[in-house]
C-alpha cells in the first residue's frame, strides 16, 4: 500500500480543485495574442473568476447544483472550443466539426464531475491577486490561495482575449502545468480506445 504524507495529500487536493478550474477553462498550448488587453483587465478577470468560484463554493448548495453552476461559470470565462482542441491534441485535426462539438460538451461535463466533488474542501479559503505581467503574447496573473490552517500557495493564470472576450487558458500551480497534464491524460484515454474519438466521447459522458 502506498502511504502519502499530509503535505502530499494537501498538494493533491490543491491540484484537484484548481484542475477543475483548469479543465473547465483551458485553451491552447501555444501562446495567444493579448491584443488590446491591459494589465488591469487581466487582473480584473481573475479577480472576478475567483470571487464567483468562492461564491458558489460557499453557497451551501448541493454538490450537483454546485458542479452545474461551476461548469456554467467557466463556460462564460473559458474558450471551450479551443480548450477541447487543445485537450484532444493531434487527433483534433482528424475530427469532424460535429465530433469536436460533442467532445467539447463531454469533456466539460467530465471535468466538472471529476473535480467538482473536491471543491467543498475549499470552503472558507481566501484568494488574492498579487500581480500580473505580460509574457510573450499573453498575460500571466499571479494569485495566492490560503486554506484554513495552511500556508498560502501560488497559482499563475494565463489569460488573453483571443476569442474576442477576456478569458483564461491555463493554470500553473506550484510549478505544475495543468494544461499539459490534462492533455496527456486525454491522450492516454484516447490511445486505450484505439484512437476512436466516438468511443472517447461516449466514455467521457459516463465517467466522473
């Protein structure tokens, strides 16, 4: 039996929670144009996202209601068509528009169910935006999250307005790139299904 230390368990919980945010709001692996987006707008976006997430978590609603609301929240703040293409990787080039649309919906629901159950552990946590800087062609917004009885940990959000709206497309949590991690996981799932996107879509609809 594998034994985890309290510190390792805490780290897993953090990644699970923020992985949910990531899975519902990721975009492309490559940097995207920041266009006219300003530092203030980038900071405001992440501040608003964190405030909305905390509102849902602390609302006292049922798990099913909370997951549904969080999924809707990140549909507003995440570029899901680009998220899906990134998560699907090279297979997205062979997928039809109908398959990409179905995958987008299935992937969003799968991630909501997969990580949503972890969110209650973050009731009462505090999130603060501490800075923002332009990196190549996108903005990186730095924030800290503080859970009860634990030291703060850093989360870096990558944001742009490529879609015509201000949205985030990746999270770096204590050095862990969640976009790359989720893309690897979906790639492994697809490989186990013989490369069948249809089978992957159906299994994602039932999973989580």
